[in-house]
């Protein structure tokens, strides 16, 4: 493909993407293809000779689009909606056109420098302490692929710091601390790194938030057993229910254990710190006071297209001390002189994409106020959902709504007559019914034994009408499931 | 930005990218900005109100482009050139427009299914054994971010397999095997995972290739010491010099050590297996016979834009057994039934981009023959460079050229009169001189104490004229450096 062919194909791609967004609302949210659907539609090997690109684009539309779950759909309320803005798409387009594996400053100065600057923009947007700014030259921010990677990096650095201070430690004694509501990323980090993990139980009556007393008790117990807790992964806005650990209490306890790294995973909720009115309930002052590292994913609620997990550390040397392995062919004048950040020493791999462009495009186009409006709108729409739900006889909240996330379940009349197991059965049945529909997508979870349903708002295209429609479907299907369930019991 | 504003901005972006490629050859390869250049040009915080997008695009051109190293430039011969095709750019554009963190099959069926199919296309393109195909339902292929991630995944799975077989093993006794010419990714994997590593010395007279005898000796020695080697990372096409370990001999030795995982890192050279005439020298039959896992980066020489590291395993269960942690909110009907691959259990994180689209677009547009032509052209152009160099009195090969990579150094007349240290000094001086130029980019390395220069061909835009120009510059600067160096000695 030469430049003019690219121009033609590029215009066509832009037009097709416009068509996609125009048609989005009329399309199903959930793809209804069966496993293996594509096998019969695509040859088993690459063509011997190249094909015309317009044919490839046609096939993308014909074969691929129908098999995609539409995370951009205004009625997508599953998992957490993912950022997908036109600004993000255009940044990815530019970034791909200058393909730069910017592992070193000198491998592509602009990639590093824009990351350095825009991560400070993001830190300021969220109200993080200047200690976390890159401009502090002590702490700093870096783009990771996902919150899983951010946690992996934190655990690796924490382990390195701990073992440097206590070289006699047996690896088998190291323990990662998390809670029973921490995202599976903590367990995955433990599995990947071959380390022990303790999930401290959180209580329903504490709204699934870990309190200082429980952390202290765990630390005392493990210390007696000779175990070495070396990192606490606390959560601000859990995946299951949006629960927020008591960051201040945990921080106070950890002050007595300065060897324990304090990582705060705010993968989903962290971007809400952009709005000053949520900073207290999301423990911003305590994050600023106590956190060793902090992470939030702009690619969830934060308008930036996947992948953009923002991670900050209070002391960048803790990352580079753990991750720097520099052979001659990666050494550069600027790196040797320490005049520039070499981001390869801040993450697990070597090559990295030019991703800060996305954040730059998004923050410039939306401005701080536009970003805040987006967050506030998501919360307002979730409030609408909660208001509607409060009128329902079939649906009940399982825990307090959190920002733009509601966790609820279906209940039969005179619910007190049934066991938890029975009502869980009803909810599994309800979720199965909902999973068959293609006009709305939601996900299930389990809160301390209670099977429940998550309704997560956050897509940039969701409006009031979609909330009302979605609620209507859920309420009707809920009532119908209860009817069926009651009939089956008589 | 609404859809029509996106259309306008999208056309403009395509036009600007066309301009970039038209002007590429006239632009410097190396950005000459100084560390911190961008700080004065961009405000220290995001704007309060959103700005017009055309202004953002203007700033991209004015502020960012000049700070990018031009990896796409035909005179970029540093590191290994990175893939950047129009097809890859368009695939990234489409992929970003449907932002899908396809961790599960059901999170977006097409993302998984196209990866399953195109990784088989790639396996067939390279001549891998059907045991590695996804269609085997035993082995399979997966897209990782970089070769570093592929190695991390292999080491984690190898450790898990070893510890399952030998649960009494002390973590401290585990050893990763590599060579002194293995890419720093092996050392980084050891650092990240907190495991021991042994770099077996390779010899200049063996062209930096690890032989079976040396591996056997190391295994015997370590076994006597109670160490537990559990993975051998062999290289096909090392970064420093394109060296190829003796895959067959190593495989034979490892047959006696079935607990040792055999990972083959062909990050750069692996794509050359697309050409049957290189399969023997790159040990394809032996890879097919012995490898537990195999990796090559299509984002280097393979025409696919970063990030696309292709990894295959002979037994997918070894990955999922090591990496599967599935909480309720990630459980799906298809995953539970085992009817679909959930790729999250094949890599370190959870979310993943829709990257198979890039490979699909590239292989359909180029066809197998076009892909082969690209590889052959790179090798031919490197041969031209080697032919020119063979006439030079100032330049000499340090080791045999490998495919599209030449490693050479500058030598003074009557080189035998000088120590290695002196000639190394001359070459460091030469590299410094070259680093000041902005019309060509090359990198340095060290081969068993010999400082040398790498010349890596592979950009899709490099033609004979660029090789001749590049050679001319190198030869002239080499001769001038020798003159200066000789004068300084008298």
C-alpha cells in the first residue's frame, strides 16, 4: 500500500467508524455468535498472494464487527465500561503511525517527555500530592498496561525493598496482603511471582471495607508465625461492589510497619478524584499521606482508550532499584547522565507504546471541567437507576451504591421465608435469563456469599433514556424470573 | 467531539500522516532535542476548558513530531527496526474504535477467535509444527506485548510445572538458564520473579552460539551443587550479533532433563522462518522437535506495528495451570464449558488489546509471498552492506553477518600493533561521532569484550540507496575517527 492508497483506505476506515457509531444504538450490545463462529468464515491459512485492501475492510465489517461485544454501547453496564472517545482513537492512530517502542528517553524523546508531563497533569487533575509528580524528581507517574501490571510492578518493587532491608528473609515467608474483596489481580500477582497471599476477610456490615483493627490483627498474627507481610494492596472502589477500604486507618497501622509497601488500587474509582466533592469519601488526603503507590485506570471511566493504567510512586528509586538491568546496547548518554527518565526501568518489559498521547488528547479536548462533567454524569445516572430501583418490589440493593455502580439482587415476596441458598438460586436464574438478552449487558458477583448483580454506568454514550430502558428490562425480567421460580416451587 | 467532528478530524489525521510519510526521508532520523525540551512548550497542567481539536493536532505536529526518533526512516539501522505498515496503522485505528479489553472469549468473541485463527496462520507461515497450532487444541499461540512478556510467561509456567513435580524445591535453588549473549529480558525476568539466573558463557569461535556440551557441563555442575535449573532460554538471532544457539544439541541434552522447560526466543530472527531457505540454519526442525515454547516479534521485522509478540506453546495447559485465577465476576458459560479459549489465562495481566487484527490485515495485504519478499529484501540489502564493507580498509566484520544484521568495528592500519583496549577506545570514539549525526542511527554492542557497532536492516522503507548512503557515512566517519585517533597518539 503506498501513501495515496493509505489515504484512500484511511478515509474509508474513518467513514466506516462513523457508520459504526451512528448505528451503535440500534445494534445489540452482546454478540450472539457461538464459540468457533469465525472458523468457518476465514481460511485456515494466510493467502499466498496479497489481497485488495478494500476486501479486507469489507471482511472486517462483515466478519469481525458482528462478533464483537459492544463495550461502547450506551446499554453496556457490565464489568466496568471502557473508555472509548474519538480523541483516544485519533491518538492511537497517530501513535501507531510513528510506531515507537520508547523504552529509553533517546529511543524517542517525545514519548518519554509527554508521559512525564501528562502524568503530572493527571496527578493534578486527581489532586495527588506534589510528592507524586514527576516534576518532584523523587516520586513520579508512569503508564502501565493494566491495573494488574501496576500491582505486579508494586509487588516486585516492594519485595525488592523488603529483601534489601532483610536479606535473611525466606521467600516462602513473604506474604502479600489483600482482602476478600480485592480484585483477582492480587491473587494473579501472587501466582505470577510465586508468593504467598493473605486475603483478610471484610465484613458486610462494614460495607466490605477493610478496617485498621483487622489489618493490625492480621499483622500481629502473621508476625508471630514468622510470616513477612511486605505489601498491603488496599482498594478504593472494589470491582464487586465499589467498596472502599479505610485508607486512613490502614495507613496509621502501616506507619508502625514501615517495611510494608502500601499500594492503593483505585483502578475504577480513582478517576472520580477529579471531582473535589468525592475526594473525602475516596480518602484522597489519606492516599496523599500514606500511599507508597497509587493506581487508577483512565481506560475504564476516564475517557482514554485501553490501555492506560496510570501508576504513581512516592519514590521512583524504589522502582528503578528493583527493575533496572541495563546492557550496553541499551545504554545511552542521557540515561547515563541521569538527565532523563528511562521508563523501561519503571515497568516489567522493555518496549512500550506511545500512550501518553491519548491522555494529552483527551484532557486537552475535554478540559478539566469536561472530564469532571463526565464523571458527575455517570454518578447522576447511577443515582437515577437507584431511585428507580428503590420503588421496586422485586429488586433490592445488596449494599450501598458506590459512585456509578449499583449492586442489587432479585427478591421474592416475603423474602424472609427463604434461605440465602434459595435466593441465590433465584438470582443465578435471573442472571441466566439476562445473559440470553442481547440488548443490555450486566455482570454478576458474589458478596460474602450473596449472589448479586452489578450495574455499572460509565460509557460516554449512556443517557437517561438508556438507564430507564435498562432498568425497565431488569425489573420486568426480575419479576418474570420470580414468577417462574415461585411456580416451580409449588 | 461528535461523529461529524470526528470524521473531519479523522480525515485531517490521515492527511497529516500521509504528509509525515512523504516528508520522512527528508527529515533527520534522530531527534536532536535535549532532555526536558517539552517542558517549556506545554503548560504544567491540563486546561480548565476543552480546546479545539485542530489546535491539538497542530500541536502534535509542532511539538511532538520533532521530538520523535524516526524508527520508520529508511536510514534507521539502530536496535532492530520496528514494523510500521499502513495496514498495521489501520488495524490499530479499527481496534481502538471498538475498544475491547478481550480478556474472556465472551468479553468479545471476535477478539479471541481472530487471535486463535491468525496465530495459526502465523504458525503455518513460519513452518511451526501442527502441535503448536491452536487448532490442535493441545498447543497454541497467543499474542503477548513483547518478547520480555513472552519470556516472563514462559518462566512462570516453567516454575509452576517444576514446583508441581518437585514440591519440596526451595525457591532459592531454582535457576533460569541463559547465555552471556541472551537479551537482557532473561535477566529482567529473573529480577522480576526473584529467581536465580545463570548466564552460560558462549565463545567467540563458536560465533556466540551455545553448544550442547556447555549446557551439559553447566547442568552437571549445578545439579551437584543442589541447584535446580528449570528453564533454558535459548536464542535464535541474538540482539547483539544475531547469534543462533545450537538448538538441536541443546534439545538433545534437555531430553535427559524433561523437567527443564525449553523456551526459544527468536524475537528478531524468527520471522525469517517464513522463507524456507533459512529454516535449516535457524533450526526450524529442531525447534519443532524440542521447544516447549517459542517466541518471535512480528513488531520487529514482521511488518506488524508494535505491540505484537507471538508466542506458542506445545501444551496450553502448562500456561493455564500456572495462570488461571478466575473469580465469579470473570466466570462465563463458555469458559466454564471449555468451549472457548480465555486468553487472560495465557498472559500476565487481565485486559488485553485486540491485536490479532494487525496480523490479519498485514498477512492478507502482503500475502505469504509479499511477507517473504520483505524478509528477503532485508537480507539482500544487508548483504550489499557487507559487500561494501569487505572493500574497506577501515571497517571489519567482528562476526559473521546474520540475516539482516551486521556487526563490525573500526580498525586502524596495522591493527595488530594495538591492544584490544586501545581499539575499543577507538570504537567508542567512533560511536560517539556517529551519535552526533542525525541522518543515520546505529547502535553499539560488546561481544566478549570487543566493542562493536551494529547495523540492522529491516525498515520497510529502506532501499539500496539508503544502504549505500549509510555505508558511505560510516566509512567516511570511520576513516576520520581513525585519523583523529592516530594523530592524538603521536
